[in-house]
């Protein structure tokens, strides 16, 4: 089995910090990047793999609005039901009113184009509030009595939504 480089960059190898590369989002982001995998942020590689296992859950839809603050709205083609969603960053450059998409509301995913699946926090009750700005991850540092420091992992900085 070959090791995927999708979740690893040369500047960070989780094995250097005693972390398992199979279960770690193994890239230290800059301040503008997000590594959260809750709905509306990034898609974890396990979630991405599972999205293809139930094609019957995907529904054809059309975008009715894509705002700069990350909020989206659209309607399902079958049944004409409205939905709303929010992503941590603007999708307005990728999605314009009238753009065809596929949504998987149960797994918080929107298929924008081949190779482009985004995580969206969906609602069928009305527009959700925008998500808090992502600040990346910060190291969890443990200090030993002798003053040495070790990094045991990384945690989200700021409120988690």
C-alpha cells in the first residue's frame, strides 16, 4: 500500500511528533487556513471516501444565492424544496445563482464540480448564521519538569462551530 501525500506536506510529518498519520490531519495550516472537519468547514478524508458509498442520497439542486459570508441557498429539483447552508468561506466565486449542484444534506456535502466537494452546514428551516472565522490549529505543548517541551498534537484555536 502506498502512502498518500494528500494529508502530508514536507513541513510537517505527524510521525515526528509521535502521531499516527492515518488518523491525523497532518498539515500545519497557516493562520488563514482551516483544518476543522465539522459541517461547514473541511471534509475529512474518511468522510470523502464514505460520500461515494450511497449515491442514492445525492439530490440534484440549483443554487439560488451564494453570499460572500459563506451562506448559500438553493432548491431541490425534485419537489422544489428550499434549503439553506453555510460554509466557513465564501463559495460565491464557485457558485452563482442558477448553478447546478448535487447536495447530500444528511452528510453535509455539496458537489460543485468534478473533484470539488465542499462541506456545508445545511438547514431546511431558514438561513443559518455565518460560521466563526477559522484560525487554523495551534500545537498542544507539554512541558516536562526539566523544561523540555514536546508537541503531543494540535487543537483548533478559537470557538469551535
